[in-house]
């Protein structure tokens, strides 16, 4: 049995919905949903065989499945820095990191250090002037807004900086086998089915804080492909991570097929 990890968010319903509703059948495979940070740990520990995991955990021993990612060519609405400070603010302020996403945290840190050279300090607890949020929590907060002055879409910030799509998650495995390749191809088939049936998925998956129209628009705004520009973006992301001491973060270039 091949265990496949996927994030437990609205943006992956394009994959999980067709599998759960038997529109695409994955033989000898099962889906396990969790937050991206946990999925990375599960892949490393061998608890899953294949995972749609955060780009920021990529190391040289991971093998990537072609044609599939969770990316943003611009705004994605679900990887957000909610802030009471502008990114240009050079005074000292606390930026709260997410416990759910390694990639979103690294992206926020890169923007602060490399693009803006601001005074942000990165914390996991305590009083904060800004907070990284991802997934459905970010979508909900985006509609509630609360006390935040600024809503900063981190995917758009990356695109404005690099002119490359921000790749948040890719489908990877630590080993290559016929059964893993078969499972990965099944995930790709599910994605392709999902892209052809977005209205149906939106109706079935609508959160209580979004309309069906908003849900459909959100799903359509996500880029689920993986092409040359996406690979270029991953390599650029890895290069900046290495610059800041994460020397094990490498895109090997190895593919499952």
C-alpha cells in the first residue's frame, strides 16, 4: 500500500475530491491529509511514500513528479502576511511565523531580508506585529481582516520580485519504484480530472465563510502545473535558502519519469 500525503486545504480539493468520490481510482494507494509542515516530517520518517510537500524541504535525495505543483503566478489569497507594519519598515518589529508551512515562513523571511532589508524579527510565539497564515485559515482571515492594517499576498511579492511563479508544494518521493510511479501518475490523473470539473468541486467543497462563486474563483486562481519557469523558481528559492545557511536545500533535478 502506497501512502500519499496531501495538504488538508481547499487548494488540494482539485486532487482529493476526484479520488474520494472514486472519479479516479488509485489502486493499492491511500491518501493521508495533514498540514504541509507535518507532511514533510512524515516523508522524512517514512510514514508516507509520496507527498505533495512544501518546496522549502527539498533536498538532494528527493525525486520530483513532473507536471504537478501548487503554485501562484500572482496572488493566491491563501499564503498571506497579515501585518500592522509595511514591509519597508526598518524599525524593529516581530513577524510571527506559521507552524503549518515551512515554505511560507522561508518566503516571508527572504522578502524581509533580501527584498526589503527591513527590521523584522521572526518569532513563533508572543506578541507580533505581523503573522504568516496559510491555507483555509488565511482565506478566512482575509474575509474577516480583524485588526490588521495590511494584507500582503506572499506569492505576489515573490512574482513581483523575481517574475517567476511561486511554487509552494511539489509531489515528491525519497525512492523510485514502479508502485510509486503508478501512484504519482494517479495523482496527476486526479488533478487533470479536477481541472475539468472545478464547478462541481467548488459546490461540494465550499467553506462556510465563502460563496460557491468565491470558491470556484479561488481554485481557478491556483496554478497546478510544473514547467520550466516553475523549476527555475524552485532553484532560485533554493539558492536564497542556501545563502542563509540552509546548505542542504537542493533541487536534484531527478524525476520519477
